[in-house]
C-alpha cells in the first residue's frame, strides 16, 4: 500500500511538473506574442507619424507656394496700377502745361 501511495504521488508529481511546464511554455509564448504585437504596433504608429509629418510638410509647402504666387500676382497688379497712375499723372501734367502755355500765350 505504501508503494502504491508512493507511486501515485510520483505520478501526481510528474503530472504536476508536466502541467507547470506547459503553463510556463504558454506563458512564454503569450509574452513573446504580445511583445511582437507591441513591436508591430509601434512600427505602425511610427510609420503613420512619418506619413502625417510628410503630409503636413506637403501642406505647408503648398501653402507657401500659394502664398508666394498670390504675393507675386499682387505685386504685378500693384505695379500695373502704379504705372497706370503714373501715366495718368503724366498726361494730366502735360495737359496742365499745355493749358498754362495757352493761357500765357
């Protein structure tokens, strides 16, 4: 009977060791899988961050380009207005001089 009890205890110890080993393996696999998933998530977030930064830079460059273009257009328009005003002033001055010369003569 004592041998039977010893044999059963030995069997139970073996079963317990087997179960503990299985549990350790599953735990290690779970930890490893979670770490891999976390690494992939971090890589994905870094990639998305880079895409967002690139998109942001593209938008900023577009805004700068658009602003530069509008500034150039405004400069051209103001230059034309100035030239037109200068020509108008020149004509008015010449008209004034002619009128003055006619009055004097």
